[in-house]
C-alpha cells in the first residue's frame, strides 16, 4: 500500500520530493505487522520513529526551499 501511495505521489509531485518518502515503505510494513498482532521491540519502534522524524524534517526543508 505504501508503494502505491509513493507511485501516486510521483504523478503529483517532482521525483525529488516524492523520493523523500520512499523510506516510509518499511514503516507501513511495521504498522501492518502491529495491526495483525506482531510484537515490536523497542529498537524497532525507535527506528521507525527516527525514520518518520527524518522524513518529516526533510519534507519541511524541501518545502521551505521551494518557497
């Protein structure tokens, strides 16, 4: 599902902006695993938080640069 969102974003955004969200694909996988009952370790949750934070900071940085 995350890759489908990425491809949809490529239709609307420049590749440089959409590409920044590519690391989010494993996060969607972890979320799906959690939904079906898998237990996630603290290290996995910390890694996911780091990826989400870095992706958010990159998106904000690119938004500032484009304006």
